[in-house]
C-alpha cells in the first residue's frame, strides 16, 4: 500500500526534498557563509559523520572551504591540525590524543583526518586544509586546569614580546595554579564547595590572564611580524581558553540559583568565540549537536534545577555574522541499536521516513508550504542520547538533512 505524503495544500512532501550535496545546500542560502554549521541529533554514529565528510569534500572542491571544526576540545584539536598540515606525529597518536568526548575512536573521524593529511601532501601551505576543535576543554563532570593554556600564552609572549610588559613570570603562574587535581575535581560539578574557582589564587590568576591577553592584543603588529599569523592565532586561542576556563571555574564555585545557567552559557560562549576566530581566517564547516547551532534559546532540565535557559553558540554567532552564518540541522529515522525505532507517521521524521530515499536535503520553506496549517506532532525519544527534531528547527534552520536509518557503527 502506497503511503500518502501529500497535504491539503496540494504540495507533496516529496517535492520538498533534493539530492544531498554541496550545490543543493548552497542553493538554499543567499551567499556562501563564513560559518556553515551542520548539526547532528546524536553523537558517535559514523553514518552521520560520513555524510559530513562527503559534504566537506564537496565544499572544498566547489566552494573553496578549507577548514572543518567539530565539537571537540580546542586545545587537543591543535594536535590534529599539526598532523594534517605538517604531518607531525602519526595517525594513531593523533586519534588517541587529539580528540575529546571519545571522538577519536570513530572510524569516520579517523578517515577524515587521514584524507585531510593525504590532500595536503605537497600542496602550498595557503591551500592546505585545516582542522580545529571549537569546544572548550570541558567534560560533563569537570573542566580542565587552565595551566596548559596560561603557560602556553605566557611562553609565546616571553619568547617573542617585551618581557618588561609581562605582569608575572611563568614560575609565579605555576605556583598560583597549584595541582591540576584541584581544578579537575569531578565532585565540583555537583558541590560548589569542592571547586577551586574562587580561591585567592584563582582570583589572582583571572587578573593575570586578563593582563596577558591585553599584552597579546597590544603587541599584535610586532608579534605577527616576529612569528606568523598562525602562531599569533594560536596564542589568541590560548588566551581565550585560559580566560574562559578561569571564568568557568569561578562559576563552578558559585552557590546561587544562577550557577548552572551561567555554566551552560559560558560553554557555548567559548564555542562561539572559537567559531568567530576561525571565520576570520577562512570559511569553515562546523559540526556539532543540533542544539549548539540553533538560533532560538536553548533549554534544559538538569537534576533538581528548574528549567535552564541560555543562548547557544549558533545563536551568538548568528547575532554577530547575520547572513554569514548558516545552520543546516540533521534529523533521522531509526537507530535500532539504541532503541530508536520507526518514527510515528504524524511526526516530521515519520513523514520524511515514508519517502523512498535513504538520505536527502529538505527545503524547509517548501516543507512549510507542504505541511499547511497543521503542525506535525513532536517525536518522543526512548533514548536520552538522541534529540528528536524540534518544531523550531523548521522555521529557524536554513535546511534539513534527513538520514533514514543509522546502522550500528
């Protein structure tokens, strides 16, 4: 029996779908964006990453994109970038040490890194592909010590700047930092009293980090001439990360009801600043969970907290870049190995699942017309790791990728 995908508008839903390729994505946009954000509704599924990899290759060939960034630790991502650009290290080492959140175990991520290195071999440096993480050095249960970022920033300024302008020595930073264990204490996420973020030493470090970033900014012409734009960009990343981590730890020690809202907002703010810095250099394809790219306000319920609300990285970047930011969300039909079965036919995912193609791009303007005045029902997820498509994505995204079935990686 054939499934009826038409509506009372006279527009068939199948007419809103198009082949999934870079040309079709660009056809939905007014111009080539500086940040093209591709979302995913769940992590660690290689099928979705393979879609990303294929789209990135097409964007390189057809639109001149040279950078990809993913929801991974921005400092660890430097290890991957050194490998794909210069061939530093080995592929095994990079996959083990260059990713956070367990993303280095992905076969699709490994293939991406291997392919990027092969592409760069023998090419002039300005034409080489670049890799970046844009998440802060944060995990669900803890945040990293600011040691690496602070000492790297200080080291860059000490080696190439005017020592008389530095507010402190590396030894004094090391003494104030103390042990890394006090910063990475997992219990601090639930117990503010276990956080070192508001100690006398942490307060001094925040001031010193701010002064170091100020020196970096003030000495920009000299530092770029003495090193390179890439080295200066990396020092800026160290500065953003150091100040961001110290601010994050400060709010981990907070005891007011605003604590979790501030922490969630700070993480996305760090992501946004990293995306904006990458966009200064060249157009970038960004890949992360849909929620980090959405234009509307993010919400979440955690433990015994009331509803938490904050602005995502995508909302922040969109506010700054306007048409130079674009967001294409991804939805899917099934992930049977996670207990996510065939979507109900009254949901958006169900309507799209009834179409014969395995994956395609959806024009959301045309889809809105096809749906008419009757909004689809929201889909419920039996697995916490998969976020169904929200109705806001239909009006606030620039396009939608649909993948019918996601087999086990």
